[in-house]
C-alpha cells in the first residue's frame, strides 16, 4: 500500500508543476561490518522532483539542479528486516541521454532484528549514480529511464538487545522508472 501511495504522490507532484523522475529499484545490500546474516536484497521506490523551468526558482529554461528526494525501501536479510522512509535533497540533471545524480538525507526506519521489533530515525544516507533514458525520444519528452546507484546508509536500532545496535550498509541499486519534463 505504501509503494502505491509513493507512486501516486510522485505523479501528483509531477502534474502540479514539478519535473523529475520516479523509479522502482532492487539490488544487493551489504553490511560494512561483514556480518553475513545481515546481507540481503533491497527493494524500493523513489522520486526526485524539482520546480519546472520558468517558475520563481528557475531562470530561463534550465532545470533547477537541486531537488527533493523521497523514497521507501525494504531490506531483507536473515537477521534483519528493515523498512525505511528516505527523505533528503538531490543534485541532479535530466537524463538527456545520461546524467549523474547525488543524494543526501536522513531515514526513518522500523526493523525486525532477530525477531524483535526496533526502530531508528534521523540516520544519514547518501547515494551517487547515473540515470539514462531508454528509447529514441527527444530531450524534452517524457519516457522510460534506467538508473544505477550506489547507496550508503547508516542504521542505529534503538531497541537492539544483545546485538550490535548500529550497522552501515552499502547497496547497489538497479532501477527502472519514468522521467517527467
């Protein structure tokens, strides 16, 4: 249900005068501490949106290079299941045909740590990646994109008992999405 709400919110922002992209992604997540039972797949949906050109924040027809990032992510491993809400800022450009992006922000997460509930908030995440458009279309046309990113996320579990309370994660994310001009 949350993923559908995320897509709907992203679509509503795009129609309300924003440009950017939304994608769904998956890939492997690895703990930086080397705990094998904390490695596993990650899945999510995210959006990057900025005001359209010719608004108060933009001059001329150039896209504003700073945007809002918002996403929901699920990471599953044998010992830790984490659902995160990611929110932050992005430096980005439209994939015309390929562009880079960088994200930074904080996350709010709920966890199942060795069958026990835990949570955390205001922990940092960051990502760098590239987005490329698919198909033969003009630079100002909406359409499909692919994304490839490398994310770092720090998680601190407030209710961890007899466990290490913190973990860093590196994820490689492969995504498919829609670019809105």
